[in-house]
């Protein structure tokens, strides 16, 4: 059973091993920061903050104030621990929250960030409505989401059953089914007056090297926990085995970066 009382999910795996990394890794986060126009006096919302790495990085490097929310209580606890360890309690705060019902007033944030989060939300339109609502007038929403393009969908049409299984294993089959890059772009364009969308192909080898470079006892501990989970939890094993099939489609799998201005 997962943390939220449902079947064990990919998100439960991340919470259990104490490691949350979105596709694209640090490079994808760098691209968001480049586009987000965050200043030292900015008020930033990090939706689906995971363990708080991006939230703490923004506060540390840019001096802005950051609020991170996550649906998983364990992620919130880990984020709070990182903020304390980093001496950022005055700049960063974390709380439990749902992207479909953000606990904030209208027009609260200069920048809203979601890193591979919206794809886990069943009602995508509701989530985007909330992102729009809490962003200030002329505020920016930056969102990167795992996807393939419609061109890849056509090339891989005989493999769509396997591709849908991969997305489902990632807990990322929305109420609109599996969304292609162009679908995401159209959804954003239906909500925001200005949208810039770019699709990037994932480089698993580069991401693996970056993960190794992080090193440290934390990365080693997470690896050991993942191996234990794989050996002892049949649901986790099935999820991991299915998501690994993504590597069959190198050159197609990647992420869309959507930069929308209110």
C-alpha cells in the first residue's frame, strides 16, 4: 500500500528511497532557471518539490523566497530537513499540498515551477487553472513534463501499448490519456496568453554520469534502498522493470519545457 492509501506507485518508490530526480536532471532545472526570470525579490512556488533540492538551490543561488509543496508527507519532511541543514529556513518553507487545489491566494507568486509534476495529476486542466490563478499578473509558469512528440508517436505506433504501459508505470496517465508534446503545448495555450514550448530529447547516459557525479553517502544510501525495494516489494519491482523499458526508445523519450506568462 502506498503512502496516500492507494496502490504502491512510482511516487512511493521515490519517497521510500529518499531520492527524487526528474527526467533531464540538473540540465532541465538549469533551463527552467534560465527562462524563469527569477530575481532576489521574487516569490517563487515550487509545485511537487520532492526533497526540496530545486527550492533550496533557488533560495541559495538567487536569494529569492521559495514555497515548496508536495503531495507526499515524507517528501515534505525531507525538504524541511534539507532547508535546516542548508541554513535556509528564513528563505524556504515547505508544506503538503495538492496541485489541483493550491492553498494560496490569487496572484501570490512571481514564478511558479513544476518539474515533471503535472503529468502525475489526473486532472491536468484543473492543475493548470491553479497555476494560472496563483501566478501574479505577468507572472511566469515554468513546467517540464516527460513526453514524446506526435512524430515519434507515429513512428512508434506499433509500440503504443508498451509506451502506454511505461507512462502508466510512472503514474503518469492523465484523465486525457498519454499526452504528447503538442498536446501539452495546446493545453497551455488554451490557458495562458503567451506560451513558449520546446521539446528536448533525454540523454540517459549523461544523466547517469551526472547522478554519479553527485556521489556522497546520500546517493549510495538511495541506491541500496532501491535495490532492497526491488528485491522485497513485488509492486515496486514491476514498476521498475516496466519503466526501464523507456531505454528502448532512446531518441524519442524526452521532456517538454513550457514557459507560460500570465
